C-alpha cells in the first residue's frame, strides 16, 4: 500500500480552510503542497467530515476488506466441496 504524504487530519483541515472561503483553492493547494486534483478527490471522499469520523471510516473500510476476504475464501472452499461431491456421484 502506498504511504500517504498527508494525514487525514491534515486533509480535513485543508478542506475546512477551503470551506471558509478566505483563499482560492489553488492558493490553499500551493501552500499545502498538493495539486488541485488531489484536493477535489479528497473533497469527494471526505466532504464535511470531522477528524474522528474519518478515523471511523478508515476502520470500517479495513473491516470491510477483511470480511470480503473471508467471504471470498469461504466461496472458494464451497466451490471446492461442490466439485468433490460432483466427482463422488
């Protein structure tokens, strides 16, 4: 997995600063050291989240990935068992 240059807290602070409207997005991005494309991708992902909500989202995404992996493994086991049963008949 790629290491992130900016933490979620930093990203959310940038989004909150942009929401205030004191500076244009391009200036904020230049000061922050990111591209406007990254800013808009973060805005799409995080929206109006608070830092604790972002941490909760990350935990849920990790748990979801783990559960999907378990379901995939179970599906493979079920398919293998079906093949064994078919061969016995």
